[in-house]
């Protein structure tokens, strides 16, 4: 009960601050309109007008709520104005990119742990790859792949994989190296070979680290997909909604797409968390 009250209190405070900010940022337009008409403007008039602007600088919470309702319930799911449609386009590329990034991260982590040469060669390049801004990488990847005739889902998935593989790689390397020397020596006394040591000790020990990385990776995949949709001239996807909203000054559309992306990321992280709980419980590593 106390936790619920705390959450509601924080949420209410955020909404109040949001409304105050909306009035402050949108008031200039109301004052300018009144000045042009030669009219005096009162505070109550400013508040009323800032709540109903078509293209506010900062939409009020109720305007974003209406935009979300119209995007989800007010359109057919196949409509180009539906947030369900655009969310699915983004989600499909996100999941594909997440799968590619996860597979690449796990594969490289296994190689790095078992090979000194890969540790010295691959790991520095993996770290260096993350210093390049994704906004610089995405257009190049999109253009190069488009010149090869590869368009649509795959280029966006590659960008998503680029952002998601690194957390998985780092977490998996940490997890595979988690067993201490005592545990490794115990396996040697049982004459276990490297393969048995991997499957019976290293891999189980890496599961908590892996799932923590997957939560970061799936959120990063979503970010990568949205970023990839921006330079691609995409007409579908949450990134496309953000781009078209910025072109035409539709700030309510922008905020609706942002909230949809945030909700989608939260759902994906929750799904990974549920899988983590079941897997670790089945392995006897969680209550």
C-alpha cells in the first residue's frame, strides 16, 4: 500500500510539473496572438489557451493522452496513422536486431573467454566500436546496404544489433569468467574437460549476467531501430512518426510516438525479466 501511494505521489508531482511547464512554454504564442489583436490577456486566458493549442511547444499531458488514444483506439491497426501499425514495424526490426546482436555477443564472448588471441584482438575493437556515435553509423549503413539492393527490415535490424551486441558481449564475458579458481580446480579433480567445464560451470554461472545484459540490450535494440528509421526516409515505424512530426510541427504526434516507444521498451524489458525469473528458478538460482 505504501509503495502504491509513493508511486501515485511521484506520478502526480510529475504531471503537475508538466502542466506548469506547458503553460510557461506555450504562453508566448498566446501573448503574441493577443498583442497582434491589440487585446489584453489575463492569466486565466493564458492557461486556457495553452491547454488547447494545435501545435504547442510542449503538449499538456491530456493532449498526449488524447494523441495516444487516437493512435491506438481511434484508427484501424493497418492504418498509417495507427501507433499499433508503426509500433509493430519498429518492434519487428527490434526483435530481429536483438536476436542478431545477442547471438553475436554470446558467440564472441565464448571465443574471448576460451582464446587469448581473441581476447587481445576482438575485445579492444568491440570497445572501440561503441565510441562511434550511432547517428554517424546509421546513415552509412543504410546507404551502403541500399546501394546493394538491401532495404526494408534488415538494415534497421543491423543497426539495432550494433547497439545490442556490446552489452551482451560484456555481460557474457563477465559471467563466463565468474567461477573462481576453487570451482575450476574442483572440476579438474573430476577430470572434466574444457567442454564439460563450459556446460556444467561457466554457462550456468553466466546466466544472471546474461539476463542483466539482455535487459540493456533489448532496450538498446529499440533505440537503434528508431535511429535507423530516421535517415532511411522510412514511412512506417515510430522513428518515421517522430520524423514526420518534427517536419510538420506536430508535437503531440512526437510525444505520442515517444511514449509508445517508452512503453514498448518497458514491455520488452519486462518480458526478458519474466524469462529470467523462470530460467533461474528452473536452474535453482532463484526463489
